[in-house]
C-alpha cells in the first residue's frame, strides 16, 4: 500500500480566518445584489462591445 504525501508539505493547515468586515461584506445580500448587477453590466459591455467574436468586420 502506497502512502501519499501532501501536495505541499510546508502548508499544514489550509484554513484561514476571515475578518469580520470581509465576512459582513460577503454575507450582506444587498451588497451581493449590487455586485451581481455590476458584473452583469461588465459582461454585457464586453460582449456588446464587439469583443465576443473572432471574425473581423468587412
């Protein structure tokens, strides 16, 4: 039976503490809603701006 070694032996514990401000920011549904809207606008600007295809315009 082979014993597998961890991917990175220097890292003993992968868990990290999340600050209270970051946790509040992530758990706030109002902030998440506006982040969702902003991401949708950014995606639409990229796609509608002509960067979505590979063909050159004639």
